């Protein structure tokens, strides 16, 4: 059975692929997905367009949006309730991903999520990391 990840509110082209909003709260996702069914790059996504139509695409990235400067790690995510940002692989742009599209993880596709040692280890590692939440005005890393 596929796992629901999110419903698209917007998307933008980045170096990682087609980055999708909203973010996904890791603890909420882990509560409804098997311990080792962690979405990994290369896993197959099922996209259900509003109305009619479906699309399959590879998962390009699914992780915390973070950056480092002067030995400090920054993120828009809350360290106590971290969120993953999803990026879809391929050449398509935001015009190809309508608002309201549902994105699901196809659990029949081979996943390498077991390599992560499961959701519990991921959450423990993220919440224990020394990082700072910030909202940079320009949408990128904070200025010095």
C-alpha cells in the first residue's frame, strides 16, 4: 500500500529537482509509515493530479533544508519538530505539478530505507544535532 506524503501547495525548480511545498513533519510521517519504509532518493513517487491523471517520478531528495556557516548549522525547521522538504527528480517544472496534486511513496518500489536504521534513529539524530532555526529574508542561508 502506498504511503501518502503531502498535497502540493507550490513548487519551484532547484539544483536538487522540483522542490515541493509544504514540508512534511517527520514525527507525523514516522507515526503512519513502517519503521524502515523511509523515503530515499531513487524511490518511486506516485503523483495523483487533481481531477484526472497520474505520473510516476523518482524521489530526488527528502531531507531537512539546512546549511552551515562558521561551524553553525541553520534550518527553517524547528529542531524539536523537524520537517522534511521533498524534491522530485526529472526535468519537469512547476507548471507540470498542479496545486492539489497528491504525492505518495510507492512502497512496492525497492527502498533502501533500511540503511537509515529506521525512523527512530533519524529522529533521534536530528533532534540531538546542534542547529539553529532561522528564517532568512532572502530564502537562502543567513548573511554573515
